[in-house]
């Protein structure tokens, strides 16, 4: 992909942004009363029902994108189909080869399982997921106690003594194999993904218990704090992987029923357990990732009305997380400011996509003190084009995730500015499912909608 000179990207971003902000949004008859009510109640103003744009694939509640090819929820069928065309074209030859190579690596070796860890769960049951708290270290002033040092990751987190790295490998291997099957049609990849899924969710000797009670568990505390529930949000990709390989028949009907029961049990624990209630009460990206799980897993277990209720409740995050200037202050107050800013925006985009499946429009949700998700993406675009300074020097390491967020937003909002900003980077996204790929050509002046 050709890289646009930074000065050209910055100039075009500025021109397009000025044009959009100059036009403003059309104000309907009821807009002013709604905004007044929001000001008084500090609530979210939004179109409650999501209406798909003409020409776009529709996520039909608990059926997901089944009508367009596969029952996925976070992986849009539009993107999957576009990526398939690209990867199977001469121009996408290198990326296709890279995906196949990754799938060949993922298909070999033993499946991941929580029972393989060497550390003991407080329950004594090896089927309970156990991970170490990310930013906690021994407290030199209090023997046997831990102290939190934000931004300083304890290497025990990624040790195979615990399950965090194992869970990550399971999801990445499963997703890679499912995507390889989707793009090549090679049944071996579907069977490889199905084997991993059965070991993690189904087989009595290896399955994980459906809870994250001991995720990021602090050994010096008697009970879980709920922080580690965030470890489970990527399971939405495992759900999508199941949808991608469904037509292969690699997962038997009884396997699918067992996996669905696992997620139904987990969703119950997520909503009703003390740890789940603690996580639900938080207000930063932990809350966003919590709602991603609730909405996504309610959809997967065919509880569409419950997913709609969760999505409607999640609208409050627009006001609590996004400032008037598009900043995410609860993330940029952290030690790793850029990392958490980009991660927070990615999470909000994923949340809006799942809420769309549940029939709730979070893409355009705003409050009197927040311009909503779009304002957060505008802020990110200002940063990557150099209009605004990044939160810290760590932003350079977040270029890939920032590009994925901008490309996803370009698709969601039909806004060429975001694709323009993403094309200021020279690396291609390795995530063939989460963003349209490759980017369109640079829009000529005056050609924008």
C-alpha cells in the first residue's frame, strides 16, 4: 500500500474535518427538546432502533450475519467478503500466504487447556481459570502482600504457570484457523479449530469451568475482585470462529449444544456473581469489555431480548467515558496513556457493532457533555495526522491498533477521513476480520460524500 506523505494526509484530514464540522448535523424538529431533556437528565440521546444502511449487510439479532454467510457478530460479513476478494486476488497474494502460514502453525501442537497450568487455583479445581494480576508486585513493606504499580506488567502474567497466555493462544489459534477456512475453504483448518474448541469448552477432562472467578486473582485476598473478567472479552472471537466453521460440519450438533450451554452458564455467572457485579460497577474500559461480553454472549445463546436490554443499558458509557473533546479521560489518566486510549476506542467500536446486532444504535449516541464514539474517533484521527499531540511517547507502538480502529470507523460512519488518516501508516493490518482491507484510494478533493 502506498504511504501518503504526512503533510498531504494532515492537510486533507484538516480540509475534510473542517467541511464536516462546517456543515454540521441536520437538526430535526425534535432534536432541541431531546437535547434539553438530556441536559436535565444527563442521559443519552440516540435513535433507539438501529437501521442498517442500504447496501450493507444486516446483523439480524441472534442470527448475526447468517443471511450473509456465517453466524458471526463482531466479524462483519461485509468485511469478511471484501477481505476474501482481496486475499484471493493477485494483489493479496502475500497476505494470503501469511495467513496460511499462520494457520499451519496454529494447527500443529497440542490444544490449549486450563488443566495444563502448574499453579493451583484457590478452589483446588484445575478446571478453574487462574491468572495473575497484571500490574501487581510483591510489596517490600508488607511481606506476603501485593502492591499495584500501574503500567508495569508483571511477567508472571504471561507465564504458563497461569492461564492468561494459554487463553490468548487458544483464541488466536482458533480465530486464525477459522479465518483460514473462510478464505481458503480447506476443511483441515475447520477441523483444527473445532478440535481446539472442544478441548476448551466441551471435553470433561479438559474444559474450563464457565467463570473467571480467579482471573487476575490476588493471592493475598480471600475473594476475587472481578478485575480479571476482562480476560474473557476476546471469547467473542471464539464465538465468531464457531460461526465461520459451522458450515463445514467439523463441530457436531452435540458439541454446538455443549458450547452454547457453556456460554449460557458463563453469562449467568457474569451477571449474578459478586465478581461480575463488581466489574459491572466500574466505569472505564473494564465496563466496556464487560458489556461486550454480556451482549455478545446473549446473542450467541439466542437471548435476543436480553442482548437488547444489555445494549440499551450500555448507552450510558458514552457519557461516562467520552469527554466533550473526544478524549477518554479514564484511560489517559493511566500510566500507559496511549495504549489505553486506543484500546478504549477499539472496545467502544466493538461494543457499538454488537449493540447494532441487538438493534440498538450506539454509533450515534451522544449526551449533553459528550459527542459520542464518533468524537473519540475524531480525536484519534487528529492524533495520527499530527493535528493534536499524542497523550505520550508510547503512541508510536499503537499505530497498528489505531489503524484498525480508524478503518472500522470509516466503514461504520461512511467517513473517508478515517481511511485517509489510517493510510498515513505503512504497515498493513494483520487482522483480516476487524477492518476493511485494503484501504480505498485517497479521495480526490471534492469527491467526498
